């Protein structure tokens, strides 16, 4: 509010990003709850959330890194300390969701509901 015209433009440009991020988090929440309940649609929803989260985290990290003037060593280290575990967790989730047991269990739950 007190940043003047430039501050207002920055807030307006981030509004769309924040709305997209909020919708992605809701998709992840719905997918996670769906997996716990055993819904067949939850596997692709949660996988889409993980892929999107990985892309957004990397893009956000690159954007923050480029926005800061040199030297950026400590910022790079702190970004890597945050980004690497998030990506590792997302990859582990995707691999787990693609495992035969999960696919079989969620597809059988889908057949029970459909049939």
C-alpha cells in the first residue's frame, strides 16, 4: 500500500500467481484426501499437484535468485536447501502413486463405486 505505483503494480502482478498457487494447493489437498479415502481420481490429481509444485518451486527459486544482487551464495544455498527436499518428496510421491499396489487398490475402489 505504501510502496506507491510500483508497489501496486507488483501486488497486481502477483495476484494471478497467488490465485494459481492457491488452486494448485487445493488440488493437492483434494488429491491427498482422495488417496486416504481410496478414490480412483485422486492418483492423477495428486500426481498433477506434485509435478506442478516442482515446476513452481524451481521457477520461484530462479526468480528470487535473479532478483537479488550479487553476491548470492548464501541465497543459493538456502534455496537449494528448500528446493531439493521438496523435489525429492514430490518424486517419491509420484513413484509411490505409480506403484502397482497403489494403482491396483485405487482402481479397485473406483470399480466398486462404478459397478
